[in-house]
């Protein structure tokens, strides 16, 4: 057998092991096209699309400025322009001086935590 044939045989064995671990529902979703198999190089990861409404809901639930800032800093998808969109989603007006990512994060955190404190007494 050629090197190429050995490589393909090895790959098919590995894929067979993977397929055996799938549930019937997962196999059906793959066949129907509702689910895709994605091959990633080692060390890479899949980044889910950003759902602005979901992020806004999370920010609204957080209790303190520090929690909000940690949440915003923890997601690399939240760039300056995306944070501006988040502020709009939260109905927060950004001052003209808020031009950098940290300044926008701080203003969102202060506004969200301040609203929560005024509206719910801090709870």
C-alpha cells in the first residue's frame, strides 16, 4: 500500500471512531445539514457569533461595576466599535470623551451598575 493509502485508511478509522460516539440525533442533524463538522488545527478554537442582546442581558444582570468590566474585558470580540453598539443596545449614551475601549467599558459599567442601584436598590 502507498503512503497515501495508509494515511487515508488511518483517517477513515479515526472518523469511524468519531461517528460511533455520535447520538442518532446528532447523525440526523449532520445528514440534514442542520449541523456541520468543522476541522480545526490543534490550538485553534471556534468562536461563537456575538449575540448583542444576550451580552446586554448579561450586563443588566451583573451587580457591580467590577463584574461588568470583567465581563466586557473577558470577551475579545468586544472591540471599541462593538462596545459602542452594546451601549446603544443598553440605551446608554456615550459621552464624546469615551473614545478608548477602557473608557467605553467604564462608562457602560458605571451606567449599568448605577441604573441597577437606582432602580432596584442595589439588588
